[in-house]
């Protein structure tokens, strides 16, 4: 079986912008989810999801 390589990409030609952009998008998504969780769960003065679950589990 012969290998059909039309073009080899050398180490100097490799430019990983796609991988970098995926990592940045992932990091931004994690940051937004963390901020949402922080403001919903820990900043408000009303009962939250965690405030509802813990008493039910203990009671």
C-alpha cells in the first residue's frame, strides 16, 4: 500500500491558532460560568440552590 501524501507540513510551518482559539474559548466559558455561579450563589441575600439543598439533606 502506497501512502498518498500530497504535502508534508514541516515543524516550522505548523501554526496552532485553532488549538489556541479553542483553549481561549474554553477558558472564557469557564470564567463566565464561575462568575454566574459566584453572583447567583454567594452574593445574593435570598435563599439559593445550595441553601435549599443542605437543609433538605440534613432534615
